[in-house]
C-alpha cells in the first residue's frame, strides 16, 4: 500500500478541472497561488493551517516553484527533511465537493505514496481524512475512509522493493496480493510483499508504516517470506501493540527531539519481526537483541509520568540485569537516565506551551513529569532550552514556543 515506484508517480497525475494548460504537468496550481486557493478561492484545502507553510512530500509530483532549477534538482529525501513533523494532508469535509476526488490523489502524491486510488462511495468522497508523519526516515501514513481502494501496480513491469506494514485501527481492511486475500480486523497487522503488486480496500481507519528498504537490512527473499507468514513471529503481538501506541502518540513524538531516534528504534523492531517471521536463524538472535532496545524505549515513553520510573524497575520489567540495561541503552554517549530526563523535559515544555494548562503552575507540571525538586527542574530546563520555565512562559508569542 505504500512507497514504491516512481514510474507510477510520473505517469498517473489526475487532472483538475480548470487547470491552466500553460503549466507543466507536475504542477496542479499556479505557482503564485496560495495553497488555500488551489481548489476554490477562499476555501482551505484542509482544516489545519500547518499545511499552508509546508513544502510537498514529493516534489517530483507536485511543485509550487514554477520550474526553478534548484527545486527540480531536489530529491524526495531532501524534501522530507524540510517538512514539519506533522501534516494533516487532507480532510475532504473542508474541500468543495467538485474537487474532493482530485484532492485525494494529490494527498497521496504529496506524501510520496504513488498509488492508483479510487473512492467507492459518496460517503467516502465526503468523509476522507489523510495524515502523515516523518520520524527520521520512517513514515507513518494514516487514512480514515469509509470506502477506498488503493492499488500498487507496475506499469514498467518492475516494482522497487519496499518495507511496509499496515495496522487496522478500526473498521476493516482487505489485502489482495498474488491471488491471496487477507482481511484485517481492528488490531490486525499485515506486511505488504516487498515487490508484489497489490490492492488494499479500506473501510475504517488504516495506518501504514513505511521504512527505507536498505535501512532495514534484510534481503528481498527474507522480506517476501516474512510477508507470507507474519503472524508466525513471536514478536507479532508486540509489534502490533507498539504500532497502535505509536499511532496514538505520534503527534507529540514527531514534534520532539527524539523523533529520529524513535524512527531508528522502530526500524530495528521491524527488522526483528521480519527475520523471526522468515525463520532466518542466523540473523534471528541478533535481530531479537536489536528489538529489545526499542521495546525498552517504548516502555519508558509510556511511563514517563511515573515518578517511580527507575533503571532498576525498567530492568526488572524486561528480565535483564541493570548492567546489561545500561549497556543496551547507552548510544552516542547518551545514558538511559539522560534519555529519561530529556523526554520528561520535552513533555513539560509541551505542557507549559499548551493553552490547556493555563493558569500555569510550574511546580505542578514539574511534579507531573517526575521532577521532585522544582529548582532542579528549572536548572535542567534552562540547560536544554536556554530559558528558565518562568522565562519560557513570558515568551511573547505562545504559538512560537512550539518551535523554540
């Protein structure tokens, strides 16, 4: 359902009625026209102003710079690095009815997910929502729709290998691949064949995780075997729960300093899932070890507000020694304790910036995030953000605090 072949991205670009013939095919709108005027003057594309300042996911498919050489030479990866961490790509309820079908195609292209997409009912046309987040090089793409058919085909006769997993949030999904059908109910996990054409029918909410194939570090054959027998892996329930949790928390994770680290940890966990499902015994032991660190970090994120969260408790919960815990979690010179403090400070910073917490009690927020001593909290906050919590509250524009 995800990632894949650039030939399809170039060949399938649905036209929008009234588009100027003078523009090049990869551009759906006048270069000088604001994004909220692309479908109807004064009618926003989505109900979220964040998108208005965002570049496209896929500059090959949709460019707001009318043929600028620098823009044409930018790769998809460089575009992704320029993105804000969260994008509400589409909410058809906020779009004029005549433009809704084309807007869905646009959303897939801008998310660098080149697919043949069709909406199967009027309700689907009127009630489709698409979101995407980047966690380093890992992409989480989420669709809520009461009827959508998504096809990955190979007009050129070849599909580039990909790693993509789908988790059903609510409703049902149906995957059709190589003559096999697999229905997904709420909580079910599916891995798409790495080089296989496929169809996916969405009736509810489906989240898809896409990772760069080379970064996962498995062969095409191993990935193919895993996709055919994924539930056989002992890690299947763990990964399914983890992806549900990631979808729930992705807004805050993607806007934190740890986003790229979470992406790497997710990639390691997926590699362990694939190797164990494919029964590659030579790599299984190493992969399972690699999967333990993401599991520990996921546990830590879920218990950041527990004031009794200590390394000893974490080690006991995962049946390992304290020494091995420190060794496993010490990467790039950052200790486990430093990671916990960093994540807690980020949570406190978000609470201080949120209008929901007015009037703000610095001591209460510090206590919520596990800091027993307010003066210690203020010292660590200043070290991380260059301002004390009180100075942070006096920052002239609350909106700008989110990007401080």
